[in-house]
């Protein structure tokens, strides 16, 4: 606490940065897999795209997180935002799945710097405060912003004199502009860390030595493996089985972000009352239903229940997860702990995503039908997600 300066940036600045960050991530991530599929990506390329995205966004996170803990957040917020901005512009001009893969790798490298620095900045700001309520409101407002943008886009897109691929490019450009806003806001943000460095001597391995955090990682990463298996399946269902157009994809996303916004804003204070552990379990339990819904969907509006359910999980469960890490680490080590989590998350989900894509292609070849292979694969994922949630219930430790 001694290194946190008394003067802080106004509260609204943190909200604006989070709004731009959520916009860039959510809006682009809703569309990048579908954009890649429209450019001709096969099942393995879809799984590889998600895997590369996860690894490159996390590989150097512990390193950047530790440095930001020592030398301040501002430099890495700036540099990470700038790299993400540049790569988002290149993504908008991609002509093939290979181009998408390269742009995603560069963008994700920027995020490997940006995410732990931003989480550290939030830890600095909320030191000594009730984090659950603040994080919930922060996420809620940002999701309302994303929802408003999606509604506006869904109304305008059908009237644009552009083909489907070009409409996707508009989304990528809009994402790049919001990353650029982050660059400008990061420039004027008051860094609460001493840029001359702290006197701590902890290492990159310190988070692993923490028994509570180590157990948390084992349990949560086990859950994430089964979670990531289906990540390449969802856009394949939307583009191949349902064949949704750009506006229909927007309305699917809108449903999710509306629920995410309300769940984050209204349920954030519940995290402070019942604790991060229970909040993570109840929030994550909702994700068991999502692949089951996708397994039998044949129309775009059939996915609305999945979006509502996932919205609760993202809005409540993911907010609790962020709060959990900040509670264990505190302001002094938040960047390092977040970076370590990001790195291991990236490795685990890389394996899960790639294996999921390979398994779907193998099953499609065996059955001779992609829709049938998708249904069976999604049912298998449902069973494993259900099992991993019970592992979490019995073994996830209390952060305090």
C-alpha cells in the first residue's frame, strides 16, 4: 500500500478504458471465428486459430505482469494497446485464414502485455475497497456499451452497400478504433505504481509457491480444458449448420451481452456477500448447458437460451474469478499472479482447442456428416463440463 500514490485518476477513466477494452475484445471475438470460417478455414484451422490466440495472449504474461508490478502499469498499457490496435487494423484486411492467424498472433501478443497491466491497475485502484461490487459495476457498464454498439450495428449492417465479408471487416475496424481509444486513455492515466520500481524481491515462480493459489490453478485449469474443447464448435454451428447472416450473429451476441451487463452490475455485490469461491462455482455451472443448446440448434434464435445462460456465467462467474485473483495477490503482486494464470490458461486451452478441432474433423470423416459430428461432440463436451463443475465444488479453495 505504501507504493500507491494518493492522487488517482477519476473513476470514470477506469470505466472508459474497460468499456473500450470490452468492446474491442467482445465485438471482435464474436466475429473473428465466423470471419475466418467465411475466408475458408477448415475444422483444424478453426481449432488452431483459437489455440494460437490463447497461447500468444498468455505466453509472456507472467514476465510482463511482474515487470508492471515493479515499474508501473502505464508503459505496458500503452504498448499493449498500440500493438493490439495495429494488428486489429491488419486483421480487417485479411484475405485468407493464414492472414487471420498471423494477425491474431500479433494481437494476442499485445494482449499478453495489456491484460496483466490492466488487472494490476485495477488492483491498485481497489486496494482497501470491496472489489466484488466495483468489478461488477465496471464489467456491467462495459457490457452495456458493447450491447449498444451491437444493436446499432445490427440495425445499420443490412443497409450497408457491402457484401458479407466486407461487413465483417467493418467490425474489425471498429474494434481497432476502440483499441486506439485505449492508447489515448492509457497515456493520460495516472499510474498508481511507482515507476522507479519497488523493493520487492519476489520471482516469477512465487504464485506457484502459494498453496492456495496453486490449488486454485489446478482446479480451475482442469475446468478450462473441458471448456475449451467446444470453442471451435460454436462458430461452426453458427456458420455451417445455422448459416446465420451478419445481422443474425449480431442479435445472438446482443442477447448475451445484455445478460452479461445485468449479471455483472446487479450481482457484483453478491460476490462480496457469499464469497468468490461460491460465486465462481454457481457462475461456471451455467456453462454446462451451453453446448447442449448448440447441439440441437437449427435456427439462429434457437441459440438465445445459450446466450442468456452464458451471459450469467460470464457476467457473474468471470467477475468473481477476476476478484478471486486480485484478493489472493493484492496490489503488490496482482500483475504477476494474473500473468501466471494467463500463461497456464493459454497452454491448457491451446491443447483443448486444438484437440477439439482435430476430434471434430476425425468424427466428421468417420460419420460422413458435419452436423451429426457436431451434435455428438457437443454432447460429449456437456458431460465433461458437468463433471468438472463438481470437481470445482469440492476442491476449489477459499481465497481468504
